[in-house]
C-alpha cells in the first residue's frame, strides 16, 4: 500500500488537520503511517496531533498537561506535580507492575524462567481487545524521540503514540526529540514503536480508572510495546525499561550491549584526567549514590548503550538526557546536588508527593511533615488509613522527580557527545552483609563477566519480612533480559574479547556488617573504592592477588581516605573489610551454580570460572588452616 492510501485512511477518520497532515507527509515513511493508521483506528481518539521538535509543539504539550490537570503547578517556577491512580496501599498505579508486564513469545520460541511471558498470539488478542476504544474522547499525541545523542551511531529511534500529556511532558525532559532524526531513516522501519493509553479517567486530577485491566506487553518480534490503563511513568513511558527490553533483544542479535548502567566521570585529585566508568547495581544497592558521588560528574543514571569503538575501547552513551529519580530520602545533607536542583526554579515534575500551599514534601526530606495536604490518596491528613486499615504515608515510597541532567551542577560535558565516552572500567555492585569485600578487581575480562553475572542483592526485613535472602541479578538486569542467559553471557564475553582495551571490571559491596549488625563502611567510603579502581585503570596502584580477584593495598587506601575524605583509615578497618571469608564465598558460588543450572547451554567459561575459584579457595584454607584470611597474608 502506498503512502497516499495510508494518509487517506487516517484522513477518513477526520482526526488530522492540514498542518498535522503536512508534518506526517514530511517524514516520507510508510511504516510510520501504517502504525499510526492501525492504532488510531483501534484506540479511537477524538483528535490526532503530531508533535515535532519545534519549541512551539513542545510548549503545547506542557500547556495541555496543566490545562487538563494531569499536572498541577507548584509555587516554584517550572515545578509541577502529577498523581497516579490509587485504590489502597496494595492496589495502585505508583510502581512498576511486574505481574502485568509480559514479553510476547511466539509459539515454540525461548521463554525465560526469570521474567513473565505470554504466548504472542494470545497476548496480542487480549491487549488489543482491551485497547479497543481506549482513547475515546481523548487526544492522541504522536511523538518522535531519539534514544541516545543525535547524529550518533549508538542511537535508536522511538515512535510514541499516547493520550497522556503528562507522559509526553515527561518524555520531553527525559529524552532527546527525534522528529528530524526520523526524516533521516529514508523510509526505513528501523525504529521502536510505543503505543500507550491511560484509558478511561476519573477524578480531578484525572487518573486511570480500570487498573484491573492494566497491561504492559512487549512485542520483540515487532520491536513494539503496548501499554494501557496506567499513567505511572515506569509503566507508561515505554522508552524507559520497556525500551531496554527491546534494545537487549536487538543488541544481543548484533555486536553491542544494552545495559542497566549508570555512566560516571571520575576526577582524581592531582591528576589532569577524567576516566569514565559504567556501573550496574540492583535496586537499593548504591547505584544512584555512586552515580552522584561528590566532585565527580554524571553522564547517566539508568540505561547505557555500549559499542566497540575504533580506538580499541568500549564507548558508552546515556540513552536519556534526564533523570526519573526516586525522591525518597533526598535531603540537603546527603544529596546536595539533587536537592539544589529540585528546590530552585527549573522545569521539574514531582509525582505522588504531598503538596501543601503548592509546596511539595516527601519521605525523608528532613523537614517537619505537615498535618494535612493533598497526596496520591487525595485529601490527606495525619493517621489517614486505607480501606484495609493500613496507614497512608504523606508521600509514596516510590514518589519521583523528573529533571534534565543538564540542570545538575555535576552534569558531565560529554552528556550529548555522539561518540559517547571511552570506558576505563565497569562496576558491578550488590547488597551483601557478610561475604564480598568493598571493592575487588577481576583477573581479566572473562572473570569480570562472571562477577557481573554473580551479583546478588540481599533483602532486608523491611522489604519481605525475612532478612538475609539473596537474589541473584546478572548485571542488575535480570528483570529485562529477554534472550537466553547463555546468549547474554556469551555476547558479553565476545564483546570484551574483540576490544584492544576492554574495560577493567570491579565488584563493589557497600553493605558489609560486623557481628552486631553495624555497617563496616561509612556512607562516603565508596568514593575511595571508586578512586582506587580509577587508579588501577591507569596503573597508579599495585594490588594484592587473592583467590577471588585483586584487592587494594592498605597504604593506598589510607592515602585515598586522607586525601579525599580527610578521614583516618586504620589497619583494623582494612582487615575487617578486606579479609577473605572462604566459607561464605564458597556458599555464594554454590548459590550461583544452582541458579545457572536452571538455564541450558550456559557457556563453558562460566563453569570453568566457578571450578577455578572453588579450587583456589579450598587450597587457601588448606594452606592457611583458617576460614577467614587477613588481607595482610597476601602479596
């Protein structure tokens, strides 16, 4: 079918005016028209508006979001608040909906045991039925975005159809506009597409009514995401973690990596250099605090694309230009950069916080909590309970702020560099109270892939009622890996093997405790672990070789603590933190081995690494006659 027929079908619906028609025609892309045609006919909006890169179009989105009360203005210029649907503390639209997020898998193809899947034919039938008429009486906004810097070999393009102006406004902050980039496709279908509807709305501010019919379905075959009956950005902004799933599928069938990584610029004192590192950490394991270390710079906090580059290094870009950050516990003492940005005039969206007199409040902000106000549950007052008699906090624990990285004082100069940044290293961090040392360098790239694959996050009693349960999350990416783990690990190995200068790999652990349950690390000690790793990447420090990897020498850490934290670092601290705990490490290896045996065709290097590490640890115990070996016993 030619473009004229596609446009005729859209025009027959009487939804496009002449100006918007011209915006579509200028793209000269039948694949875009086909998608718009299909989903406009299905969702049945009352109007279709095409948004380009122009400031006028972007301003229209922001204006309409306020006009329709999807966002409410706050007292500080540029600030607004958005609320998502709430029924009770156990049923709301204010967090990622894992139960209803599913990957569509054609019959007979690989189904991951780690994520929710559904037969593709069955899933499409279900969600297309739910989406039939879902945009009734709504305006459908059609957007074009670039995942990554413009004019870059890294970047992928994203087509968005939505009936939420809040979603559009969020995307304008979080992503780079891409209408002009789409023109460069020359008619190609090499782009992702995302179709979203908030569905029927109720209340003022308007929120999704039919949460029971919330669905978030990822179609790998078509490079498409369908999501309906939600407004929370983690479910409705397909360009975020939903796009990560599509990119992981694409990258693992090509020659690059799509990772759940921050990108950090490290600036060592007294050195005229900047070194870039990626880092992958499961939730509550120190990802944001590492990305925002004092006196360092941030390129990205969430998702990175990595490609081999002509200089022999891996280069990385942040696919986003903004931050959709958890606001809980952001306060002026611990987070001065973020606090400064979100409490001064600039474009910022708060979600699901308490508002009183047009001023936002959130959990852990260090201020006195008002007795009343408006929050995600409506009119709120102290001791308010839901219909299950559970207390409703003044702000949701997953309340968020949305802001451009450029608005932060520590934004890195290479944020928009189309060539990305060359990586000196990769950090993999978990939450572990009794096993891994604070920082450990891999023997080589292959061992580094194993370190990433063996990340564990230890739960606390506050989360599931049982402390000390360890959940493995390869590269902090398990929820999003839509290809076999065997393929994912093999592709990581091949990626580094083809590089002349593969990144050094480091495991970090900020959560070691003593027998009394007290942390052995201070909040900012991680700065010294990261600076040691940066020095290792440039050959500034020697290291001690242990059976599980290289660890720092005491003298180097003592210097780093004195120079960067003005803090005394003792031999006692060093010994408690960097002793090799053999039995604990062997238990960890056994857990990892058991997990990976659930997958077929795990590459041989993975099993060889486990066998080698076990043998070295057992040999160490045999030689030393002790289960916990002091770092001073290594050379």
